[in-house]
């Protein structure tokens, strides 16, 4: 497997692959005002990728 983010459908079909210049992706999270920035950590580096589809809030922020 290459280093990056694999985007899968609920059925497990590969929808997209977001390449990252490291073989060691350790975490990812959406951020920004519109949740269209994907932040990725790996190999001691923080990367960010703008996406066309926003992330989804699973747990709302606490007050």
C-alpha cells in the first residue's frame, strides 16, 4: 500500500486516493470554517489538503 488517504464507499469500493509524501500516515481530521481542509499527520509532518466535500461532525464541540 502507498502512503495516503484511501476514500472508501460503505460497500468498500475505492472512491479516491489522496497521496501524501510519506509512507507513514498516523492521523487525519477535517477542519477550517467549512470543514473542507483535511489535516494529515505522518512522518513527523503536518499536511493539509483542500477537499471539495466537507467533513462531517460526529461529536459536536463541547462548550
